[in-house]
C-alpha cells in the first residue's frame, strides 16, 4: 500500500511525502510496495467497457502453462527488442521450470529468474538472468494497466538508463485507481520536475542546510513549501493524461506509478483467473510464495 517514504533531494536533504516505491519489479536488492488497495468508485455504466484484455491479431501469442493454470500473453511488435528477446528465450525453453518468485497482491506477479529453478525454500531470488540486459523501450502510451506484461529491471541508482532485465518480467495485477490515488502516483515525477527547476534552487539548498544541521522544524516548513509547489505540477501532469487512460485505471485497474519507468511490451489476453490465483498465494518476507508456483512450459503459439 502507499507509504510515507523519504525522497532524496541530494546532500542529505530529504522530503517526507506520500510516494509509491517503484521497484516492485526490480531485482531482489530493492524494496517492493503495492499501491493503495482501496478501490476507486466505479462510475461506469453497464454498457461501458474499459477492460484491456484484447490485442491485435499481429501480436505474437505465447502460452504460459503454470502449476495453477494456463495463461496467454500477447507481445507488442512495436516493442521490438523486448518482444523478440522474449520469443527467443521461450523458444530456447528458458522459462520452463522457473518460479513466480515475487508476488505482491494488488500489484504484480514476477518471474523469469533462472536461479529459481529448483530453488530451496526461503532462498532469496531475483538477481538471476541470461547475462545481458535489454535497452529500454519505455513509451508513455504503453501503461501498466491490469494484465500489462512489463520488464523488470534494477534501480535507477544502479541502472540510470532504465535498461531491462534480460529475462525477468512481471504481469500487473494492480487495483482500481481513482483521481486521488493517480495524483499520488505522479508525485515522484512532480518532485523531480520541482527539484530540477532553477527557480527552486534556493528552497532545495535551504532544505539541505536544515537537514544537515538537524533543524527538523525548519525542514518540515520546507517540506510543506515543496509539497505546495508540487501541486500545480501534479495537476498539469494529470491533465495531460488521456481521459480513456484515466477511466481504464479507474474501472479496470493497474499500477500507474510504474508508467514511464518500466518497459511494457505486451499484455495478458487469457487466463485472468490464473493471474488472480497466483497473486492470492501466501508469501514470505521476501514476497516469495510459500508454495512454489512454476512455469511448466512456455510456448510460442503459431
């Protein structure tokens, strides 16, 4: 769920604000956090359909047979590097036997770590791969709606180019997201815009000084000033999002905090009941299901 995290302003200055931790889907070195599970009010009429479970015929289908049922993924040919890499690994049998090693209810399910094959219980997983990364193909028009197939990656600190894991992927489960939650998901981007604006340099500098000196009262005052300065930025970012995308998040669901940070290269087109079954499994402290859920076979459908 949404947490109060500290945003690093550099040189010790931190801003406390409601943010979403964006590496649910990174390697095991990162902390995952699911979005607010409170469902947004559904204003859709019975005739309106905001689902996102269909794909054009020219999208390659891949069947994923798991120990809890079968799913079918459709790969976006416009995300050429990621789709071709995924198809190559499927044809090599790379995914056969790997676990869904990271599962966070109301957020996502993750797989693709070759080290998970036959892994003993309680072994921490998530840092395995084929030995290479895939250059990011992040595009703003591809969003993390429920069922989105996206590539995992390491954190920005280790991976500033946001390149993807060579094999690890996740499928979004998410929740319905109303306007308030959506705007919270935009806070990270808004803060970076605020921080980089030369007009705010003095505010950032004062915050750094107060943080280093331990002046918590002064730091809190700066935090409130920054939050106020972020409001119009958030409103502008939200206004620029297409209405259909807002309605799809509100009625179909997803995880908008991941948008523009991870490469979406496909979607789930069949087997949503299986996705729900996976995300509902009990997990340990590392978000690994206590009962192994594995991919029996992944196969490209002709």
